[in-house]
C-alpha cells in the first residue's frame, strides 16, 4: 500500500505543482505562509527545520524566507528530483516519515503538509516526529481532514474535491487514479479532533480549519 502511494507521487511529480496552483486557485500558498508565520511565534529565530513529505518543495519555498537551516525529506524519487531542481541549495533526503534518518532531538521545527494522510504507519511517524524534535520543538501539520459535521459549505467543498478537482487533476497530469485517490484518502482520514488525539505526546498549541477549505492546521509542542 505504502509503495503504491509513493509510486503514484512519482508518476505525477512533473505536473504536481501546476495542478496544485490551479485546483487550489493559488490559496495553498496563503495557507502555507499563514501556518509558517504562526509556527514562528512559538519558535526560536532561524530555526533548524525538517520538512517531511516535502514533495516538490512548496513548504521549503516559504520556510527559506525565514530560516537558512532547512532539510527536506520524501520517499518519492520523482518529487525529490523536482524539489532538487527548484532548490539546489537545500539538502534533501529520500526516506519515510515513519523511519526518519536523523538523530534524536535534531530539529527546532518539523513540518508535514498534505503528507501525513499518505503515511500508512501514522503512529510510528508521530513517534518519529517526537523523537527528532528538540525539547520545546514545534510540529506543524497541514492536512485535508474529514469534517466533524456536515454543513452546506462543507458539502459544496466536498462536491468540488470529490467531483471537480479529480477531473481537473487527471486531465492535467494524465493520471486519473492519482486524483481519484485524493478524495478517497480524505474520506478515510481523520477529523481534526481525531488527528489531535493522535498527538497525545505533544501539547496542542493551535488546531483549526481554514475557512472555505478542507484544510486543517495543527501546531503542537514537544514539552
Ligand atoms: C500531496 S504531496 C505533499 C507535498 C508537499 N508537502 C506539499 O505540501 O505540496 C504528499 C507527499 O507525501 C509523500 N509521502 C507519501 N508517503 C510518505 C511517507 N510514508 N513518508 C513521508 N512522505 C510520504 C509523497 O511522496 C508526496 O511527495
């Protein structure tokens, strides 16, 4: 299962950025920037950052405005190739969230955006995030979550995510399966509250849903 997911990202790597910008109407950049600015309220200046599931580097693109100490990690060779071309100055590792190739207490901040939903062994990954963060280190999760309860707005968002987005994504990328996986994986994933409960080792500092979007943000601290 995990191999199949990574292979899918390998296949869509070259069109991933373009699809993202189009289907989110550019709003993903706004969420990323807001989230990182929020993290910086709790973190030291120029933090040492690990971006897990970095993909083509969209979080790194924002992190690098605020720190010169960033490492990206992703299991997909295809996504990493795109990231390395975009950011030749950044160090990238090929690896999995559930088995991080870093020493204990190595990072001030760890981010994972739109990545944790793809990690099959999620509890193992959360233990790894805890292990590699320093004391007082900050974890940032951005992710599409299931709604706590249905509302008209959420029904509209789900209609877009389930019916329209997969069509646009599959036309641009030529990969129908990958973009059908997205809504299915959101339906199988947690609500924001359930995801917070998974982080029981951490202190939750902020947990919220962004308006008019299925995107949630969690900021948590290792005490
Ligand atoms: C939707 S992309 C997100 C990429 C990037 N973080 C962003 O915000 O655009 C999901 C990424 O998760 C990676 N991924 C899948 N399984 C993973 C795992 N077990 N550990 C770490 N990353 C994983 C994929 O290779 C892919 O690059």
